């Protein structure tokens, strides 16, 4: 099995600034990853800013990438939910494959977690429980909608969750490389995702379903609450092997030991979300969300009686 993230691209993202691709002008570099880069772009025809993600064709395994884009474009383009960043267009030019998306101006969850970790006061280095759950509930709403449309994201991680500055709305990005549950590509030899957040079944390369996204969401919530996920090994190879062979022994301590704000009830919810056994895990985002909301209600009831 190979991860798509292994197919690294050697290109200068700055060289595309000011250029026109897919009838938009690239204005600002938002970030780059293993395979490409994301830009703020201006669409003259509609006088609006958009986000454009490009994958240079210098990338190896271009044929595989093109097939993945084409197979999923129609399905992903029709997703319409407030917690999912919509894809406006997908295609290719002579140089690149591209995905055009709505531009959400705000901070991604990865940046928010890091920002809190740098706070001079130790007590302020964790995102509050209520805020963490409030954000995750919105993520689960978006995922639940996608799953009902038979679309699996496959790469839920803090960097793919954006909190809109103006409204506080939480948005999932990068549905452009999702797949449908019944995709002809689901037996592909390529493994999608980011290892720390990937489910054991993703790493093993077996057929995945909505529960893989639930596992990833659980890992994200764990990190949001604790600031980091206390895994037993920093080695990526060892992490992958441990997840594939004994996923329930991944953590070097319990969630409640990793973070004082995680009590036994919340710990139980987290551990169910990231259970290595598929049948022990939440079977739907709605179940996961329901338990989180019940937990928040219990906290509010407890506070009211104090």
C-alpha cells in the first residue's frame, strides 16, 4: 500500500502567483502540501474570491490522480451543507489539475490548537471543553450529511477544519479528494489520509465506510481537548504498524490522564469514537453527536445545581 501523500511534487508555489488558471487569477498562497498548493484567487466573471487548489502534472502517478478526480467530481460537487466547503469546479489545464472551492476566511483548527499551546498561561493552553465539543458537533453534522450521500471524506484532520472568522461557522475542506462509499476505486492500492488520524482499517487498506471518518473525528476531538494526542511512539512506521496490529494500545495514557478537563464520561465517549474494533465504535456521526450533546447537557445541569 502507498499513501498519496508519498507522491511529492517538486515545484515552486510562488511561481504561480499572478497567473491565470481556470479563469481565475492566483493572488495569494494559502498553503502547500505534499502534492500541491492552495491559493486565494479572484474570479473576474463573478467578481469574487475563491480558493484554488492545484496539483502540478509534474506529479508522479498522474493517471491515478486524474481518475480519482474524474470519478468523484460529480458526486462531491453536489454536496450542499453549511459545514462543508462547496466545490465550485474541478478540472485540468495543460499544467495542473485543480479544484476550485469557496474561500472561507478564518483559522484552521490546526492553527487554533497550536496558538493555544503557545499561550503563556498553562491554564489557557487547552481549548475549552464546551468550545471543542461545539466545533466537533458542526463537523459531525457535515460528515453525517456526506455519509447519507454515500461520500466518505477519508482525511479528517485539524488542518481540514476551518473556523470562519466572521460567523464562527465550522467548515470541512478537501472533500475534493473524497470517494463515494460504492466507488470503483475503493479497492485502489492507494491509502488516503494522514497517519495519525487514519483509522486502522484505512491503514490496513481494507474497505472503509463512514466509521473511518468517525475514528478520525474522534482523534481530532482528542487533540483539540488535550492539545496533542499521546501516542506511544513518534515513529511513523511504528505508529502505522501499531494501528494496524493493535490499535487499542496506541495511547501511552488514558485521555483523562492526558488532560485534566477530560472526565470519565467524556473519556468514554472519546474511546468509543476511536475504538480499533469497528463494531465497538460509533456506527454513525449522529450517535457520536448525540452522546456529546448529552454530555454537555449533563455539565450544564451540574453547574446549575452548584
